[in-house]
């Protein structure tokens, strides 16, 4: 990590807001003008928008481990959704708690065990839409109102929409309505003491399940069509083709490779509606801070853990290195952050963690691997890094201003000229005209990978993913006996 070039004003409070699986081009400040997101519009107008932020990993848990540790997945050892940080890894919630700030984690964290404090003083837990067997605070809230949290496959229109159902409940009972309300209530009750909080929404992650009152919000909107098609995957790494029909399991029970343009349009309409629901919660948080008189003393950072293909390249969800999966929104507002500014600089979600420490006047652990993002506050068109890296399992990617290169465990590769081909349609790996660029990028990957040897030899295994192995066995047996996906019993634990 580079030394700081700027004296950053101390923030009384830190409010880190994340969504799950939100691609960068889903907000008005990134060009999607029809979206209704007044709270995020306000943050963008009163703060700084970063146009080229990439995630350290294009899946949930590795990126979240990096959010906390400031380390790459190849360093933490958390390379997929089944593991978690070793207890010896320093995290900002535990460190900032020693600075006199009350720390809280609100929403979906993906900790192991799932109800662990994770270094926070307290948590309000709403772990996931699919982990119906976790008795978290959202489940207790629903039970207090005579409800259960349904498995997504039981929601109306789940199967015919290939995973874009409607939640037939008022929005305050939806998991993201709950998270926004709980976060605003927590902020309202802690205005008298400095705090460092992470509010983590569960959406717009699939299933794309807006509450009934918001489901049709974007049905008539000029929704963008998916980029590319499945045909282009013939020249791409085999793992991408294999992923197309890999969701016929107990948790999903669908085959997105059968999606039609009508399916894609509904996916996106519901996805956008979920983002608007989240924005309502963010608006409530801003109001709570204003009422407490602490809005301008609070560093607010908004981003996501990864994006979503939403049919781009014939793919669904996440796990690869396309722009729609690794490129996420990043908006900041607060002390030291200039208003009405945009930065085209390459940044990584890893670069947020050093900022958290410095803004709270806390000592930075020597283990941090992100860069100092603060110089961009004074010079938005400047640069803090020449390349960003992203990792999942044994796949790894490097992105520069000109090229993107990815290497897979089977030796297959991807190379894109992101200037001439921003949609990443033509794989140039092996093209003689790009031999020099490919050689240079391969060297950057090797240097990065070898420099990130793990500090510890093993990570924690997440119990909720061990439970999934039981679900998978039961579902396989059901299907082998001739049962239909829509008739399989929903998990009851």
C-alpha cells in the first residue's frame, strides 16, 4: 500500500453501505436515467462518484472478507463462498471499536458462524433470502407478525419467470425493507456517540423478488437489452459454458440457459425495483443522520460486493470477470470528500479499507493491500494504481485502462481490448497482434499471485454451506425419483 499523500479530515462517524450483486450501470449517476433512486442521487450530487471501481472478487463471501480485512482473497484464503476469515486477520470493525466508536453490523454479512459478531459491538442480522433455515433477526421480526420467511421457490411466479417472483407482502416485511428500517432506527438511537457501522442490504441479489406494491415499477421502462449472447461463449473459457445450466439444484431449481428476452426483461425490471426499495432505506438513514445533526460529520461510502450479468453474454448472476460482474458503483460523501465530482481513475474495493482507518484516525494494520484513495479527492482525474485485480477460486483477472486479461485453472484465458471493445465480445487471447500486451498482463498476474501468499493456511468453513450439502443430497434423490422441481419440498431448517 502506498503512503498517504493527503491529510484527511477526521470523520466523527463512518457509515459503510453495501448492496449485494448490484452492477455499476443501474443508477442515474451512471447513466440509467429512468431509475428512481433519490437518496443515491443525493449522495452523488453532494459527494463524489467513482466511475471505474472493480471488486476484489466477483462473488459474495471472498469480497466481503476483503471488505473487512483489506486483503485479497488469495491472501485471506477465502476464495469461494464456503470459507471465512481466520481469527488472526485484523479487521476494521474490531480496530475502530478501540477508537471510542460504537460499531454495528446491520443486514447480510456472510460471517462464519453466521451469528458471530465479527468484531462489531452489535449486529442486527438479516442474512439472506435463500438461507431460510437461519433464525436471524428478520425471521424473528416476521414471526412476531405471524409470518415465516418463505423459500424463494414458493413465491408466486418463481418457476415461470426463472427466478423473478413477486413477494406478496408489504415492503416493510421484505428483507431489504427490514434492513433499511432497522438501520435508520439504529442511527436515530446512536446520534449521541461516534459510530462505525456497516449496513449491508441483501438485494438486489437474486431471486429478483420485489414486494408486490413495487413489482410493476419498471415494467414499462426502456430497459436495456443484454449485451452479447451465448453464441460468443464458443471462444471463451469452458467454465463459462458450463455455468449456463448449473443452477438446477435445491436452492435454485431453474435453468437460466432457457431464458428468453422476456425473461431477461422481467429479471431487470424486478432487479431495478429492488434497488429502488433499497434506496428508500438509504433515504431513511440520511434522514436519521440529519435529524441527529451528524450527517455532515459522517463519512458515507456506498458500493456493492459484485455485479450481475442479467443475461449479458448469455450468462446469469456472477462468478466471472465481465464488466457487469466486477464493475460496481462507488459513491462517497462526507468530511474531505468534494461535492459534485467524478473520478475516472481505476480503483478497487480494497482501496476503501485504508480510507476507513484514516478517516477515523486509527492506526493502519501493516497487512492492508489496498491503495490510498484520498489523493483522488484533490485530483479526481489523477491515478492511484495502474491495474486492479480480481480473484475467485483459481481464476484471476487483471484490468488496466486499455486491457482486461483473465487466466483459468485449466489454462484457458481471456483478453479484451476494453477501449475498442468495451462490451468484451471478442476474446483476443492468442491473437498475434496482442502478443506483447498479453505477455505484459500475464506477468502482472504472476507478480500479483506470487506476492499474495496466504498469511494463514486454512479458513473457517461456513456452516450454512455445510447445510447446503444436505439439501443437495435430498434434492438429487427427489429428482432421481422423477419429481418435478416445482413440487420439491422447500427446506424447513
